[in-house]
C-alpha cells in the first residue's frame, strides 16, 4: 500500500489529488468501491462543474408561507434553515450566493412569486440545496 503523506512530501502528487485519493479510500473502506465512485462523481458535479446535485432534499413551504402568493425570500431561507437570520439571508442574496434552479437571485427580487419557487431547487452557498415541493 502507498503512503499519501510520503508522496506529498516527495512532490509526486498534488495536494488536491491526494485529498481525492484519501476521500475515495475512506468511502470505499466503509461503503464499497461503487459508493466511492458515486461520491466522487457527486463531488465533481457540485464543486467542479457547479451543477445541482442529482438528489436534493425536498421540502414543503413552511405553514406560514404556504398560502402566500408572493414569498419574501429571506423569510423562506430562514424558516427552511438555509440562513441563520433574515439579515444573513439578505446578505447571502446581496453577495450572489442564492440561486433558484441555478440562476442567481438579484437583490431586487426579494419578493418571489410562489409559482417561481414550487418545483424548483433553491441553493444557498455551495452546499445547501432544497427542492420546494407543491
């Protein structure tokens, strides 16, 4: 078996390649080689190609927002646990960190028609994804 630390120290392998090898090895150890390959593919999809993951947690609109025609996005993000507060949600939007189906939400679009949310994937940052159910 090889020693990743020695390969790194000798300059035989780049740090990002070493990290991928370690991740693949750990997942394969506990879940098998197929799961390791699937996890690596998922990582590439989200972090290298910046696409929406194949499986996304589906959530219902919170009860207080379910009957609304337009939804104030900071409240939705907070109630779904995608932001810690309304201020945090607004900051994420202002910085371009919120997307709906891969499209950045503009700061002016804090009020979103319900129809533009249902069935769509909301992303906050690089790792938080939810699909809004009807």
